């Protein structure tokens, strides 16, 4: 029986490893978050404390990690893969990384008589769960054929693209289209909604004509249901678009559409959408257009939820809840059309109300700047964007009044609940 070490059990890696277990492979799994590994134990997988421990007893190593730095750390860091490899192994990297990283690992492992395949995938979480991913593979074709059964346990289509790096080149070209198609879909929906056209009718017409795309078919139902649970996160798509843009520069190939869409995704990530599905990009367009895109029944449900909290909201609208904890603040300012600059500073959240927040920092800021900051983990809130509308200079620091900007209704409801919890805690302490 072939033993596979699987390193990286995120949104995609976990179901991929599960399919290997279900198809009769012996799996040894490692993940930085150990609880993910435990989910595979009932399927027969063994667990490992480090990547090197997972690799030592394996015939094949599969990695599925978020970016270049994480992949290289897993290979070269303490207790990494390089500490456990043995001649004759095959390493299959399914991560989306730069072709340079893929070629570097190929050359390094060649010196250890280990085969390396860059084999990123297309198809998001549902395809990973159903075992219908598409693999685009670069490296030695003989190594692919030797391990085809492993690929077939996780995917439906396995395409050999060429020498080392070819799979990574292909994936970045592919995700350039995915990102552009997603932005195009969101723009079209925003135009239709602003003009008063029913989103369902819009998507029905688009899907029947030349403007249809696979991305629209996959994401339209989620958008209409306001379901932005992660199939492929917005922050990972933003990372891929950055890599594709860098590749375009290296190849001296102008990519005006890619560069524009990359900036849009970067703005969305800065506004706290990174941990949601990439289809949540729509909410950025909703902020810009001032109109929400939702089908009638979803709108009715939201109105019901808002009605339930309206009385509570009005009652405490003027109440400012004191806070006192350090936050990292991302400051963003438009540089020119289609681009922005940003930097990280340390500050303190002073107080919060339903309408805005007050932050303090020694760093001088200006009115109309946008700031993005994180709440404590207990709040279970995404980062929230505020626009500076008031400045008060004290002896050693500045206090900035920030109007919350473009907070989606479901986040505002959770914010209301968090404020109420803080009010209740304060009142309980007084008693």
C-alpha cells in the first residue's frame, strides 16, 4: 500500500486528504492547527507532530499550502520536509505559488534523488470534496505517470503541462481569468441592481448568453442567497492576482485588466473581506453603488432581522461604550485613480457606538483617510473600515472619530450584539 504524507489541511487540503483515505491510501497527516488532523483519524489517517515526521515513513508527499513563504517554511524550517525526505520519493505540491518557487524546489529535490511535481488545482471546495478537481502538472512526466493513481483519487482531470514550473504558470493564468470574471460579474450585478433590475432575472439572462462563465454558474446561487462562506477565500485570490501581476512584469506582458482587478481585490481585502469567499467582492460594489444585490426572499429575511434589532439599536445609538485595547490599524489613502497606498500603525480603540468609533494613536492622520482595524477574537467580527471625520489633538496623542463605512447588514447586527454584551458586562460590574 502506498503511504502518502499530506501536509496542509485547509479548505482544500482536508477534503483532498480525506479522499486519499477513502481510496485506500495510507495517509500520514500534518497541519499547524492540530484539530484539522484529528478530523482524518476516523478515516484511518495517522497524525504527525511535524512535517519531517509525516514524511519519514511516506512514499509520496502532497503539500497544499497558502503561499510561497508558508511552503518554503514547511520545507526548510525546523522539523521541515527536508529533514525527512529520502531518495526515491515523489513530492507533489498542489499549492498556488510562483513558478520560481516551484523550480527552486524541483532543483533542490533533484539533488536528493527526489521527484518534484508542481500540481496546482482548479475547482474550489466542492470539487475537492467530491474528488473532481482538475490538476495542471509540471515536472517530469514519468513521475506523474508513476503516481497517477494518487491524482485520480482526488481529481477528475489530470493534465500534464510541461517541465518544472509549467503547472504554476498555468494556474496563475487560470486564476487571472477567475479574478477578472468575478469582478465582471459583480460589476454587471451592481449596474443591474442600481437600475432596478431583479438580480435573479439578470443572472438568468446572462447565463443563457455569451456573457456566461463557469464562475457565474458557481457563484450566482451563493450571491443570491448572501452566502459568502468560504469555497475559495478572497485573500487567497488576491494573493494569486499579485503573483500573476508579477509574472506579467517578468514576461514583459502588459496586463491592464489584471492590474485593475487586482487593485479592486486589494481594496476589498483591506476592508475586511479577506476571510470570506471571493464572491464577497460583490459587497464592495454594493458600497460603491449604494444598492444591495439580493433576491426578494433574502431581502425579506434581512429586513426581519433588522426589524428585530431596530428598537434596540435606536435605544443605544447615542451610548458610547468605553474600550481600552491595542489594535493594529491599516491606513489607506487614494494615490491616484485605480491605486492606493497603505501602512500599518499601532493604536488604541477608545470607545465604540452604533455609528462610529474613536481611536487614539501618536501617529498623525488626516480627515477622510480610511482605517481598517481588528476587534478582539471574542467579538467574532471581521475587520471593520472607518473614515476619519473628526480629529482632536491631545498632549501626547491624537484622538480620531471614525464613521463606520460600508458595513454589511449582517456584520452590523453582530456589532450591535457585541456592543450590547459590553454594556451588559459594564452594568453587571457596577452592580
